[in-house]
C-alpha cells in the first residue's frame, strides 16, 4: 500500500479514537448530576425567558425548554449513531477513491501489473458506485441493516481487491480494520463478533487460495497478525458501542426522571394557593403561577413591568433589596381583590432574580378560624356536658311541680312550656355533643308539611310573636324527606329566629313563612322566607362562615351550625335572594317516600 494510504488511515483512526474519547468523557458523568444540571438549566431558561409559559395556561407540553424526555433521549442516541454511520460512509468513499487511484490513476505503475487486471478494474468501479449509493442513503432505512450491508460490501470487495492486487493487499487489509471496528461499534455484540470472524475467515481463505493456486510468496504471519488485529479491534469497539448504548439508556432514564421532577415541581407551583412571581433585576415579571394570576387578574398577562403593575409592591421589593427588611403589612392589590401579604426571597445566592410570594390573608384567616373552631368545639362539648346535669335537675323539678295539686291551671301551662323547652334544650345539647364527636344523624321519614305546622305551633307557644307573623304554606301536603327530626327542628329554630330578628322592614312587623315544595327533579325543599330588606351581596357570600355576624350581640355561629347539621343529614342549606325583596334560606333535603 502506498505511503499516502497509510497516512490517511492513521489520520482517520486518530480522529475516530479522539472522537470516541471526547464522547466518553462527555457521558461519563453520573445520571444524578446530569439530571440536576438539566433541571438547573431549565430553571435558568425559564427565569430568563421573560415569559409565563411554564406556569401559565399556554401549555407545558409543547414548551421547548422542558428537559430531555425519553423519546428525545432515544432520538439523541439515534442521531449519534447516524452521525457515526455518516463518518463510516464517508470513510468508505475514501477507500473507494484510493482504490480507484491505485487501479486507474498514475500511481498504478508503482504497484506493477495486477494479478487480474479486468477483475481489479471491475472491483474498483463497482465498489466506488456502491460506496456512493450507500453514502447517499445512509440517513434512510434501518441503521443496523444499513451498517450490516455496508460492512458486507466492504469485506467482499476488500478481499477481492486484496486477491486481485497483491501489491496493495497489506494497505487494503489495514484499511479494513476501520470497517470491522465501525461495524462492531454500530451493530450488536453478536453481529459485530460475526463480522470480525467473517473478516478473519475471508482474509485467511484468500491467503490460502493465493498460496495454493496462485503461488503467492507472502509470509504466513501477515494474515495471522491482521486476523488478531480484526478480532481485538472488534472487541474493543463492541465494548465501546455497548457502553455508548448503555449511557444513552441511562441518559434516557435520568431524562425521564428529570422531566417527571420538573412536571411535579411545575404542578406544585401552579397549584399552590400562595401566589408566586419571579421578578428580575429590572422589575420584570418573568413567571407567575395560577394563584398569582387569580390575585392579579388579567393585568399580569398584559403587563410584565412590576413598577407599572403594582407600584406599592415594587416599592416594597426595592426596600427589601436595599435593606433586607420586608414590610409584611397586608396589601390590597385592587378594590375587589383580597388583601395579600408579600414575602421575598432570592432565587439563587447573588442573583438579582427574586421570588415574590403573595399570601392571601383570607386563607390565613380561614386557618385561624379552623383552629378557633376546633378549640371552640372542644369547649362546646365540655360545656354541653356540664349543662346536661343542671338541665336534668330542672326537668325533674318541673315534673314534681306538675304533680302538685296546689298549682293553678294557668301556672301549669307555664310548667308545660318549661318542661317542653327543657326537653328541647336537652336535644340541642345532644346535637352539640354529636357534632363534637362527629356522630352521624338518625334520619327518619318526615312529612314536611305536617312537621312545619307542628314547628310553628311550638314556636308560637314558646316565643311570643306580638305583632309578628309566622305561618306555613305547602304545595305538596304529602311530601316526605329523610332527615333527623331533632336536628331539623334546631335548624329551623335558627332560621326562623334570624328571619324574625333581621327580616323586617323598619317600623313594620316581620312576616315569616315556611314553604314546603319540591324542585323540577322532585327533591324536597323547605324554604324560610321573610319580607325584609334582603342581604347585601358582600354579606351573603360570608353568611355561613363561622363568627361572621352583622349584630353586636350575635356570635356568628348560628348559620354555621345550621349548615353543619344540614350536611350531617345529607342536605344542603343555601341563601336565595327573592326577586320581589326579602330573603329565603332553602333547605334541600334527601327525598323520602311520598304518601299517596
């Protein structure tokens, strides 16, 4: 083989090994470090992009900033192997060019006459055409099939060229080293080993044929050395190829984990009830989650400058950056928006990007209310338990008085009222204890119209109405519902009391009606209606919140307990505004058997 061919092969071999070394170095890092680095790059790209895409409604799945997914990792491995196949095909073109130069070029005289002149020209021309075809189609079809066809073509025409041009046999065999190594790299281990064995068998067979039939005088050690070189290079490149495929599989696995972690973090941040804003050093809002968008409204989508969006918040942020002190006074973003408490934190140490957390004071208040209600529930249960003993003594004393013959008839009526209300108070104590213990209700089938009439009679006998009016109406006389009668009595007592107290026009008597009917789906309804001024919309949204009251003497727990008792009976209690004025509290009960 001429010196130029040896130099080209050596240069390409060095480039190949250098390329492999760079690849191995770039993929030698641990998967966790790669995942952390990928996540950090994602965060930096998200933070510096000036868009809200990661957490806004524009969608995450099409975002090019997401880290490598398994599909992308597989495409990356495919791309890397295609790149190797490209270099392999390019090297085949070099081999064909050198063979054409040796057969048809001016350097042919340096080798002397070929053993088979016509065969040498046919082999060189055919190999050149196939090399061009394989290079043109190296990006199409299955990669393994293309590599297998390519190395088969190289071995067949290379061995034929060695036999036809004995003077260039050493150089051609040396060039085939790269072909065998590339095949072992691109193909699975078994196919790579098979290619190496076929190459060794072909090389030894050609040498045996030339020695026996053509009288070749080449030394027997040359094909043996090349055979060992084929096997050794195939083994090394096969191991290298397996490591490459394993590295890409590991990268795909950790890419999947990184993508999953990013999606989880994305979901957590988007679903946080705390508003989150990412503000850069120029007070530009780069990222906002759903809670922040709900607090800020549509302004965050149209305006990204915090100074123009929320001047007071921008001022507090500037003070925090200069002094490190945060003003935690509640801030009202808009007249119809809730108050928020801003908190600040740097995204990274030394970074000018700042995370702004907007805590809704209503959420904080609800948490405080929950803690207060839990404490109050325990206190109420203890108090109800203590009330039960003196209440039992009162009831017992009333029973003894009723047995006395010295009590006048009018006083006996008063004793009956005391006894009746004592029993009712005992039921209320039982209900409070049941709520505290989370005891289920004891529902029964109750005819609502008859129950409403009995309730009105009992309420009139125990509560003097004077000029006020309490009546009951019904469009369904036989409508039944499944409810605990004691708890329903307590709910109606709260609703009627509120209606008689607040449901009246100034200077006029109250007019309260209990109306029994059903909706279009047949659900039993029991309305407590009044003809008062109604309830303002702002107050109507908070009616059933604990401790909310418009009265100086109220506790704000009546409607809350009434709704909880309704829920315990699989019922709902809602406020419904009446078109003609007045208020309506509607109990939607579980249906029962309707009496024919």
